[in-house]
């Protein structure tokens, strides 16, 4: 359960914005390990975990984007009903707030990758390791 760096950029909510970001990252040879896109009426926010943080930041800054970073916990869970609930319950019982979570399932490995944005990443890492 490693702690990873998540980058976030906000863009106008209009066609082509996600393409612009992902194309720039691809040109910089940055692989996206996990991604979440959330929209509002005018703004879209892209949260993602890159394999090369510095290269990703550089590519996005070349586009004139403001980039923020945050520690998140990357957790691999078995792809079974209730596993995310168990992880969330363990964090709650130790008093950790989950700000957000996003993830995906990898059918070949039968595991799911979950990214937790929590109030204390190091503590969450220890709790979820046990």
C-alpha cells in the first residue's frame, strides 16, 4: 500500500480539455496509473496518479496549467463484494476521514486498485497494511 503523489488540474468544462492533458502527458512518456475526472457547470477537475511525477508536472506547466499535488494511498483490494466497505470501515474506526476515493478493477489479476485521499496518508497506509 504505497503512498503516491496525485496531481490535480482544473480546466474549463468544454470539449477537448481531457484530450489536451492526456496527449501532453503521453508525449512526455508519463503513464497514468489512476484517474478521476469530476465536473461542475464551468470547471472540470482531473485528479490522477502518474508514474513520473516531475515529468507530468513539467508537461502540464508547459500547457500553462496550475498543478497541485497531494499524497494519496494506493491500495490493491481483492475484487470481491464488500472489500471497499471493509477498508473504509477500518479507516473510520481509527478516526480517519476519507475525502474521496476512486479506482478500477483489473479483471486479469482479479484485483481492484483504489486511490484514497484521506486526512492522514501515513496513518491510513499503516491501518490498511494490517
